[in-house]
C-alpha cells in the first residue's frame, strides 16, 4: 500500500512541474514589446504618445494638418495622444523634458526649430523613443521623417513657367535657411525646365508669422512685373494672398489646398502630407513596426505634390493655369516618379 501511495504522489508532483513549466512559457510569449519597437510595455496598458510642437499651431496649416493626422491615428489605433504647443524655445525644451518625465512611450516633434533641444534630450534618455518630422536628427533612438519638397517645388515652378504672361514670377519666403532652399531651388529648376527665359524674384520675410511683411514683399515683386507669386512664408502667405486680391495677380500657397480661400487669385498650392506622416508614425508604433533612422517622402510616395497636378481640388482650375498646362506638368510628375527627371536636392550638394 505504501508503495502505491508513493507512486501516486510522485506522479502528481511530476504533473504539477510540467504544468508550471508550460505556464511560464506562455507568460513569456505574451509579454509586451519594448518601447523602441512599439507595442504595449505591459499587457493591457494603453500606449501614450505625445506630439510636442516648437510653436503654437495658430493659423499655420503645417502644424494644424500634422495635429489632425496625429489625433486621427490615436483614435483609429486606440492610442492615448496629447498635443503640446510651445511659445518659445525655452518652453519647448521644458515641454520635451516634461513628456520624458511623464514617461510617454513615444515623443514626436517637428521642424528644424526642434533640433537643438532634441539633440540634447534624446542622448540623455537613450531608452526613450523619439520621432521628428521635417528634419533629420541622427541619433540611435530617433526616427527622422523628411520630405522631398524640392520635387513638389519643381512641379510648381514648371507650372508657373508655362503659365506666366509677363515672364516674371516670384516667391515670398519665410527665412533664408537651408531647409527652405529646397523650395526656392526646386522652384527655380522647374521654372528653367519649362521656361528658361523667365525671371525669378525671391524675397525673405524674416520669420514665419508676419503677414504684413509678406504682403509688402508681394507688392514689391508685382511692381517688378511678377504676375505669379508663390507664398513660402507660413503665416506670411496670408499677406501674399491679400496683395494678390488687391492688385489682381496670381499666387500659390503651401502645405494644404489654399485655393479654397480665393480660387480667383490663389490658383495653386504646393502640398506636404504632414498629416499622413504623423498618422503613419503613430500607426507604425502602435502596430509594433516602428523603426529608427531616416525615411523620406516625395512625389512617388505621395508625400508631396501640387494641386491639380498630383491632387484634385474642390476649386475650379484657373484659366491662368489652364488644362493644357496641367496635362504637361502631370507628364513631368510621372517622369519624376520614374526617375527620368532627377530634381537636385540643394542640401545634398
């Protein structure tokens, strides 16, 4: 009897050990992914992602569009998202540090205005995940998302070259900075491609939020014969649009379709999908396939473009542009996508 009892106890013990081992393996298989690769760090814990902007959204469509895509992704992928706006560089750095202290799983920021602070904070927090939109910060825990704006600017310049009646066109630009040379140099390349005899005027506002100065410079360029002026000055574009309406010339906007404001005078917009890349960044993190390093979006990836050329518009096509010009520039866009036309990036020279 004793022998049978011992045998039975031994058998029960063996089954218990096997069951325990099986339970341990299952728990490991269900553990969350690391923050660097996305996924919840603890099972059932909702991911938290912050978008920290270096300035206030205001009327700047660049940030407004980015915020829209960011929040849409948060809703669709069940992520807790928060947008934090800053009023000055010191406040921006403090906002970044606060999101680190509050242990957000991913911290996203944007533009060259964020570079200095991120270059300090990311190395101090090597286990935190960061992303920056519209510039490159070359650090192992940062994903940099950039655009090939020079390709869209080429299409804009090509369209202006085919449309101008005075053979003089202009651009009112926020500041004389390397990033914005992608706009001016791309435009110049496109203009020369379709109209090598056209004159190109460029003036700088000196900031991103001065519509009065934008208007003043647009009036100046029009006085020198420009019948088309590209707004490349963020809020300053509003001044360009005012001048176009007052004086009867034609203009273009940036980032979103600005033709809807005044289709008679704002006849084109150079588009940048900041909403799409913010959305894709959150999506990648939520789905666990977020990667560090640089990624860029151009005409081929539908990251940049021009109204009527690469994207339809709710506005009617202006007779100043005309369908014949649109068709010609659409063919140019296809040549850029295929690599037949290579637009030179001035930052890569």
